[in-house]
């Protein structure tokens, strides 16, 4: 069970984030990273570069944050803006401190950035994921995406 029940986390005084919709050939979990692949979305990989989107929960079918978008679905990707909070997926056994730099792994989940990797986000909370499953952690996008 997820710690949070929404991917977009605010601020509530702003409008909802800007989104793009596109077909994704693979199954996608909400809170994971997406990138463009031609006119479609693809799961962000371990060496993702460029504009990153966050897969939103499929609220159109009243699904939650732990319900996967099926392969071939039209996925909603939220534009990852640095002035908004998002809850992103970190894999089990990932221990993040507040302010930790994150990048994406091969499955689009967010992990600690190492030297030479693109930094997509910074954590807004400390969390040690010993739950045995992916969990959502609050982050802000890195301004301009920087290299660790």
C-alpha cells in the first residue's frame, strides 16, 4: 500500500500541473519517470536525458497510485516543474535523506544519483524504504536538470 494517494502533491494554490498524453508501449506505474520516444512516451531509463514527465495516477478510470497503466494505454504524463511537489516511486531498499539528489533507474523509478548521472529531483523528506515494495517519496524537480 502506498504511503501517499496522489502523485501531484501541490501546492494547492496553483492550478494542476500541465500534462501531456501519449501512448506508452510498456506498462507504467504512477510516480515513475517518462520520456519522449518519437510521438509516444517511453519509460525513463538508467541513462535518461532530456525532458522528464511523471506518470500520473489513472484518475480517469478511478484507479489509484498502485494501479499500473497497461501497455498500449494513453498515459498522462505530468510536466515535472520545479515549483511543484510530486510523489515519485523509489524502489525497496532505497534510503533517501532530505535534499538527496535523485535520478532514474532502468524501470523509471527514482534512485540516488551518482557521479555523472542526470539529477532529475531532490527529496523533500527523509525515508528509508524497508517496506519490501516501491514507495512514493515527496520531491521537487531539479532546476534545469543537472549532472551529479
